[in-house]
C-alpha cells in the first residue's frame, strides 16, 4: 500500500484479473442456480414424460426428449397462464356462455382446464387425455385438481368425441400434442366432422396450430372444408396460431371476436389482454390449394 492510501504496484497489477475471476465465478453460480432441476422422469404410453422445475417455481412438462414445452405452470399461481398460446386460446371461452359445456382434448399439465375452472365456475368441463401417466403427473406436479365440474377421462380423444352424443359441448379445445406434433388422426376431415357434430348450436372449436409444419396449409384447408366460419389469431412471438371455427350461425369476424374478448376481460379476473391479441393478430386463414386431410392419407 502506498502511503497516500492508493494501491501499490502489485495490487494494481493483479487487481483487475482478480475482479474478472470473481465476476466469472459469480456468473457461473448464477447460471447453475438458474438451471431447471429434473423432478420426475418416467416412460409413458408414447415415450418419456419429464418434469422440470425452475428456481422461481415454474414447473415444465416435456415429452420424449423433445425441446418444446408441453406445459408450463406456476402451481402456486393457477390463474397465471404462462405459455403465450394458452392466453390467446381464451378466445374460445370468450365466445361461449359462462356456464358452457367445454371439452379439452389433451391435458398436458392442465394449465388451461385449471384456469378455466377457476375463472368460469359455472362451466362444465371435460378433459380427455390418452396417457394415464400424464394425468398423474398433472395431479402430482402441476396442481391439476379434478372435481364434480372438472372431469378427466383417460382415453383416445378422437374416439371420445366420436362416441359422444350430438351437441355435447359448446366449446371444444384441441390441444393434443406428442413430441412429433399433432396426431394426424386429430386433423382429418372425418374427425373434424365428428367435432362439428359434437358442438351445440352456436358452439365453436379452438385449435392450437403450429404454422411451421408442412401440414399447416392442409390443416387450415380441412377446417374450411368442414366449418362454415373459420378465423385465426396469431400467437405473439411464436410460429403458432389459434384457429377458431364454427357453423354459419357463429360470427367470427374481427368485430365479433373483439367484442367477445372485451366482455370476457371485463368479467374474468386475469392478467390477459385478450382484446389486444385479437386486434393485433386476427386473420382469415387461407389454405390455398392445399389438399384436405383424409383418413388413411
């Protein structure tokens, strides 16, 4: 140390490298602490089911080693929809009465059914999930709690809809994914005709579609071949769109969707700007000359 209190030559020579090393060590510790921890991993019906938990309490679901999250939930905050597409998909509940009969095809972590159960207490909700392990994981790790008004069924979603009585639901939400994407059996004309038959007058179907997959134009063309009215809303920052379809009696123009979103936002206690999603992302999908998807194709 110099007599004037400043650092001596040796200190000045080593001070900067020491600071850099300490800063790097702190950065490494922070990165390690930010990494998710694998909480559960087991073989399900179609591959590995894995649950990760992040330091902030976010629980994430992955299928068969795929990079995409199947679900993301803060179990302590069930009114918070984490994944952007799930927030946009609330246009479905906005278009039907608050006491509507709803069906969710595909459970994942149960984020949307749980949210709708809390925000639409008068609704009757069915969920069909093909893998019993996914149902157990949703219960154990994601806070999914079935009750008398939120019923879960283990089985194939297509068969469940095809075997249902006509006009069983006001809203059908199609959100069934594997690591490879939407099962083809849930995209064909025959399946969508069964969905249409399962809807009550004025009912709508909402589907989570990835625009990057080669089949996307054909998926849109198939919906247009089955339903009189089809619209889409972009998911901000994602190559995803929420498709909405219904019969000729259903108004799905941007004015109708915005009005429904505004009314929903006024009655539902949630931090979701649904009207902005509609205004910014509304469109009428065009499958162009893409072929309609048929069974056995």
